[in-house]
């Protein structure tokens, strides 16, 4: 909404939104792990009660179920940390490219 009202600051708002999104995703991951009693408690509970998760429709018809193991939790944590690191870097790079005018085809112009 703010980008529509103030189009001249759209790039700054988009960058701030991307940075805040990375912070929120990381905080949510930490919150979920703390609700479960910590990462080691999650891994222990998953090891005691192994299960699997189906893929979303229509991929559930052609892909096997995803086993939930300790390595699954570590992979989810690794992917989350990767997002939290890459998202702000790309947001700042996009801002720099836009500010220095090295991009002719930017969506916020």
C-alpha cells in the first residue's frame, strides 16, 4: 500500500520489507524449535516417532513421501538459514543496482 501512495520510495520500502522478512523467518524458526523443547528434543521426538509427509497436490501422485528424520529437521534449518542470509544480500544488491542506475529493466520504475 505504501509503495502505491509513495512511488518514489518504493525501492527503499521493498528493501526494508525483504530485510524484515528475513528477520521474521529466522525468529519463527527459533520460536518453533523452542516450543518443541530445542533442536535436540525435536530430533529425539522425531527419531522416536518416525513418519513421512506427502508432497502438495499434484506432486503427491508422482513424488515419494518425505521421511521426517533428524536429517530432515537439519535440512529445514539449513534451508531457513540460507534464506535468511541470501535474502538480505540480494535486497541490498538490488538497491545498489537501482541507485547506481546499472539496470534498465527494473520493476519499480
